[in-house]
């Protein structure tokens, strides 16, 4: 179990529509200039230990979240789930199960708004609506996009958790093997890695998650949650 404040940082079915993002529109490894802009956000955990931080966005969804839980259990792995308030509200038993299994819960907004395209007040209200359900000190912005004024307000109340490795499991233009390559080509000690526990990601997640867990476990890594 990892408390992010103790580490130095590098710097029923959902009706929420998540837009398919082409491969060219996201970074598999978070670039320096974005980390510099959101310098108080947590991008990775600085450590020499063999530890990785698996995170799952946009759930919980019954079939996919249960699949993730089963795979994590095989390796005694803990993870952090950044839940949509809408899905949490409609699947309270899954939220309870995540907690009972020892995983961490984070706020991923209520309706998955794009911060760049959303008025500041509306965006903050959406996050608050989610937190009334999720009640977490962790927040991850949908798409990783926040206006600076949104960011400056949110960082007062939350540990903002970004990432340094994107698996790309949501990308319908690639397969699970490419997702695995995205992870192993970019992850290192202390990396925060993004997956998604959604139906859209499931075909790739079923391939990449077991492979990542097995590959890094064989190398002596452990998997921790963020708190």
C-alpha cells in the first residue's frame, strides 16, 4: 500500500459515451512538457523498489471489473480504480467489492467531461457530484485534460493522479499484444500504468492484463495501490 504523499513524484451498464481516440491522439509515455504544466499532479512514484501501480479508469462495469478482480487476485496484486460517479452510483455492490478486496477507489468525475471543452464551474460540479458518491482524496481527470483554473482548484482538495504509461487498451485500432508492448517498452520502477475496466477495452484488456501481471511478477515486481 502506497501513500502518494510519502513519496517524491515525477512531477447496470453505463450510458456515458467515451469517445474512441485514434492512436495518434494520445501519448503512451507522458511527455515532459505536460508533466511540467501539471507539476503538482502525481505522474509516477520515485522509488528504486520493484513496484508498479496499476490503475483502471471509467468503471466499474460488472463483467469487466469482475474479470480484473479475478486476474489481480491471482497475483495478490492491489490496484487503484478511478471510477465514474455514474457507474459507481449504478453498481454500488462493485464499489463495495473493490474496497473489500483491498483496492483503492479514486474519483474520475461523474459523467467523463473533457475539461478543455467544459466550463470551469460545470466541470468542478461534475467532480463534486462524483465525490458525493465515491468519497476519495484521489482524482484523475478524464482524458487527462484540465484547464489550468480547474486544475488549480482541484489540487487544493485532491491528490491528482496522472500516469506515465498508457496501455492503450481503449484504442480499437490496436490489439492486446500492442498494448502489452506499450507497457513493457515504457514502464519502470514506480510507474503508474493506465488500463480501463470497460466493455470497449475488454478485448484488449483480456490479453494485456494477464500478460503484464505474469511478466512483471516473474521479474520480481509487486503491484500496489495508491492512497
